[in-house]
C-alpha cells in the first residue's frame, strides 16, 4: 500500500478521490431516520460549496454545472454530517430536508421498487 493509499484509507486527512470525470458519489440520507433520499454526484466545486454553506450542492450532469439542491424549489438540504467511505470516493450526507427531496414531489427520489420486472410505488 502506498503512503497516499494508507493515509486515504486509514489516516485522518480528507483526501477525496474523484473519478476520471472529477466526481464523487454522494448518497443523501435523512438525518434522523437514515432513509435514503437521493443519490447524486459532487465535483470539487460542489463539495467546496457544501462545506462552505452547510447546504447540499451537487454537480448536475444534465445541466453540466454546479447545482444547489432546492435552488428553484426552495427544498434545500441542510447538511448535518458528512460520512466518508474507506477509500474516500463516496460520501453519505446526513441532511435535514426542507420539503420533498425528489423533483416529482416524493419525499425520496427512491420512491419505487422493482417487483417482478415492474416498478411499484413504495408505500412505507
């Protein structure tokens, strides 16, 4: 294991490992219940904006730019804690949402489950 790998996996320094597109996976969970609300991507700009503001920012692949969650809807995500995985290429953001997380109006973007090849709405 190289020094950087050892420090990244077992040390105390934050050394985010962005992929070849400059992105990290970010899983957003509700701070109290830990319900998964959404999965998104962060580039360095989004990570810096999130750390500076305390509100979740992401890299919008469809828009090709920085995106503050809730910038048009007002349904922001206040970040309470950021968990970092072992090799620092994925994050879990424990957040307090100000309204529904999904643009469809659902509490979570993961509001359907796969059942026998079809999608069924999650009811609980």
